[in-house]
C-alpha cells in the first residue's frame, strides 16, 4: 500500500515541478492579472496566458508532438499546427477585413504615408537582429514584430524561422496587448502640447463604389507586385469585400464574429503553449523580447515624427498623434491616439482620423512581410 501511494505521488505534476516551471506559471498568472484586472486586451491575453499556464504543467503533455505507431499528440500541439502551417493568420486577416472600414484611408490617402512610416521599425529591428547574431531569415521574422501585427509575425516566422516561432508569437501578441502602455510615453515625448491639441477637419464621405473597388484594386496591385504577400492581403481584402459589397451578410457576420473568435481562441492558446520553460527561458528569447519592444517603439516614433512633418507642411492642420496609429494593432493604436489627444483637448475627436493610418498599417505590415518573404523565403 505504501509503495502504491509513493508511486501515485511520483506520478503527479508536483513531483516534477521545477523552479523554471514555477517561474513560467507565475508569468502566466501575471499576464492573466493584466488581462482581467487591468483590461489589457483580454481577448488576446487571456487565451495566451492560459495556454502558457497549461503548457508549463509538468507531465500534462498538452504540447507533446504526435508520435509514431498511433501515439497521439497533445491537444495544444494539434492547435499549434494551424500556426505552424500558416492557416490561422490568414483567417484572422479575413476576420479583420470584415470588421474594418477602409473609408478613413480612402478619404485621406495621405494617411497611407503614416502607415508606411510606422513599418520603419521592422527594418531597423532586422538590422539589430543581424548584429545580435541571428540569421537573415530569423532577423526578418523578428523584425515583423515591429508592425505590432501578431498574425503576420506568426505567418512570416512559420515560413522563415520555425525554430523561434514561439518566442516571436508571444512577443508580438504581448506587445499588441500592451499598446496602451508602450505608446503614450513615446507620443508625448515627441510632440508638444500645442500639436496634441490640434483638431482635424471632418473627413469627406466615401461612396459605396469606392469601398467596393478598393479591396479589389489593392489585392491586384499588391499581389502582382509582391506575390509572397498575396495570402495575407488577399484574405484581408476578401473579408473587407464581404463587408462592403452588401450582398453576403451571412458571410460577413461569420467572418467578423464566429470565425475570428474561434480562430482567436485556438491561436491564442497555441501561441501561449509555445512558451514552455525549456524553450522560453533562454538568452535567445530575451534577445527577441528586447528586439520586439525596440521594433514597436521605433515604429511608433517613426509614425509620430512623420506626423510632425505633415503637421508643419499642412500649416498645423494635421495632429501628429495619429502617426502613432500607423502600427497595425487595429483598432487599439487608433484608440490610443484618441485617448492621448482627448486628454489635451476634451473636444478633440481623432479616432476616425487615426483609423486611416491604422488600417494602412495592416496593409503595410503585410507588404513588409511580402518583401521579407521575397528576399529570404
């Protein structure tokens, strides 16, 4: 009887629990605290943090790979195949397209420049990663974190650097969730109170025809120029065409609600599940996390700096805060521009103006991904 009890105790996770496991479980609980108590993008952080918690439970085997002779893999390992095979990111893009109004970008095409400027973080971080000893493929995948676009980061890493897909995915989604924390100090440091108080003129109305033609034209132009970007751009624009054509309401509803919610759960859990103690507590992972926040900071700063230039050239008609929304965290970054601007001037309403750079940032990150895939794929 005593031997049976000892054998049972040895079979529990407590017997295999290490300091590393405890540390990772603590990080998972901290992320859950940020998501639930502080409200930092809970739709992303809750599944990611819980996936991190599940994967660091000793002996649970939730990320155990499928073995031979009919040996099944862990549940989260099967979910992870959607990341590794590049299936989930394009589906997320379709849902984002179905939820996104490109009207502010069409009404103010100049905002495309702000979205392009924010991609500067991708290429500066690429150089930084090379200097830190990463290969060209790994550096390209790490750089995409600067676009603040989790699905694109996963898609590029799955094509170029599967060995570091886990840390890249965790870094990208963590920084997306922390947009309200990271961006405001950079925005305030680079702008004056006078600039932050600028009220912008109302955007012109955009016709239904323009909104229908936009996704078709963008798909053709970008995909012919950068075939490697066709998957992401194509799915993004297909979702937007569902929304704007007005004849496929059921498809629009599915893509923007049920489908994207299901994929977000599966992707979030599997992204978090890659953060095992063995894989995550490495010097390489620390480098990726540092490069990721550097990429995001540079992208934010580049957008704001171009916004300041446009403020000067327009005679003070453009609020440079909207430049920070050029990263593709939709609509989080646009909301941050609105909040920071409204604190300086309560009558200010920048949200729709910031949505132009924000949605152009989504296109910009997909184009940047296409460039990197073309160079290193």
